C-alpha cells in the first residue's frame, strides 16, 4: 500500500468504519467474553498477571489489523481481515484453557498473526504511528515458549509483551525512520555489485511514511470501548437471569451496575478521544494513545467480570477477591484518565488536575480494603458517584484558567470528539 501524502488543497473526506471493519470487530465481542472468564475464580495475583499478558496479546493483534484497515482504507483486502478474524477467534477459543491444553494453539495463532500483520505492508512503507508493524521482536519469546514448560513459558510471554510496550514507548517517528533507513542500507551493502558476473540488481525500495487517519482510528477505538462495555451488560444480564427471586437488593445492584457502565460510556466517549476520558486530540502521539487505550480497556474487561459477580452476590457481601477486582478496575480506569489529562495542562493547571482526578483514584483504592464489608450495591453506587462527579465538573479548555472550570450540572453538551 502507498504512503499517504498531504496535498493541502482540500480537506479529506470524513471516513467512518466500514462494514468489513465492523464485521472484523465482532471477534472482539467473543474475545472480551473469553478473557473475562480468566478472572471468574478469585482472582489471585497469578490470575491477574496471566490475564494482563493474554489480554495485551489479544489487543495488540487486533490493533495491528485495525491500523492496517485504517491506512489501507479502500485498498484493504477483505481476505486479510477474514484470515485475521479466524486467527483471533482461535486465540479467543483458547483462552479458557490457555494454562493447559490450548496454550500451543493460542501461541501459534498469535505468532502467525503478528507475522501476517507485518507482511501486509508494501516494501518501503514505514508505519510511523504503529512501530510494531516494523518491529516484531516481541513475538520471538512467544515462539520460543512453544519449546519450554511452565512457569518459564509465562515469563517468556510477559517478556514478549514487555518488548512491545518498550517499543511503543521509545519508537518516535524520527527513530523509526532512522532504523528503517539503516536496515535498508545494510541490505543494500550486503548485495553483490551489478555486472556480468552477477547480473542486474534491483534498487532497494524508496522509504515512505504511512500515517494513520486520526479521526477514523479514533472511531475504531471508541467502538472497541463500546464493545467492552457491552460485555459488562452481558455479565449483568447473565447473573440476573440465574436468580429466582428479584428483590430490592438485586434492583439496587443491577441499576447501579448499568448506571456505572452508562456513566463510563459518557465520560469516555463524550468527554474524551479514542474512548479515553479527558484525552484531547493531539495531546499524545498515536502510538502512546493506543497503548493507553489497551491498558484502560483491559481494566474495563476486568470491571465487567466484577459487575457480574456483584449482581450474583446481592444477598451477601461480595467475596474479597472480587471486591478488590471491582475497586481496582475502577482505580485503573480513573488513573488512565489522569494520565490522558496531564499532557494538555500547563503547570498551574496540573496542580488542579491532580486535585480533581487523584481523589477518584484514591477513593477507589481506599474502598478496596475499607469497603470489604459493604454490600455490593453500596460499593457500586459509590463508584457511580465518582464517575458522575468527573462528568459534572468541567476542566474547561486547556489554558483557559480558573474561569474555564465550572460545574456542568449534567447539562447536555456538544461532544468533544469527531
């Protein structure tokens, strides 16, 4: 595919997710449900660690092909997306027994899809906004893990994810282009000189940048958030359907759980970008915004599991492990919003942002040990109040000063995202 070039003569037509992209995203629906099952029992610290590694592997695979569809646009090969969808379906089906019989299937599907995600680009096309399209070293430990036993296998998986995270953190546009140029130069230097003894040698391809369409990719990331929140709705309905008697505690818990998901949807999609609360356009490089999206949605999948457990335990106190999961997932979500908000603020505003966002993180963290004896509905409604407080209070435009900070009073406003 060709690198995109800006002509400056006319504004590009607004793009929306195509039918092939929406169909591809259906695999996320299945994947979120399967990933949530890793947290149903307990969870213990080892379960949380395994969930984090497996979820990031699943998300990274989805992101690689989402970036491909975003940049390729009308040139996207449907066959490529269908093959990727089948591979991700294999990954999702393997999650439940990824610690035993289906670990090999998960790893093979993941490594194969990572390889394919790097092969869809034409030679010389450098995806500067998604460095993992060029640098696939993170898949190597996964491949090696096929030949070792547990627990070393899991450490290799974690190493692979860590390599991908480091790549996204340090691979700036300039560094990505420089490294691509160095690799092209090494390949050119290693070729035999042209001549009668060797025959003609083709010149190496010209390097060109491929950039994502920020508005279109933001829509894809927002749709992903909606899918993940939909998993929370499914968990709540499933738990409620298994109860014979529907009473007041169930109504309070169910209403609070739905309210929490609705409030998160509002905060993420109306007062944020890419489905990340408080993130403004251009505040973060695309690769960093996508990494933050991965972390935040991982917390939301964990939240879905916790809400289902809360509805299932309306008659007694929520088990300690699941109570901690509920509070920890919300603390992580609020922390993602704090990280997203910091880059847009000047020095004076950062003090205010910390005073506004940190209390939500702190209350969520404190609620984990201090609210163990609270009924599930009470914990949920405290979390609903925290999200609504962030919705109600408007930080104003960046640099607007104290006059831009006002109570929104839950009025309807124009969304900030395209």
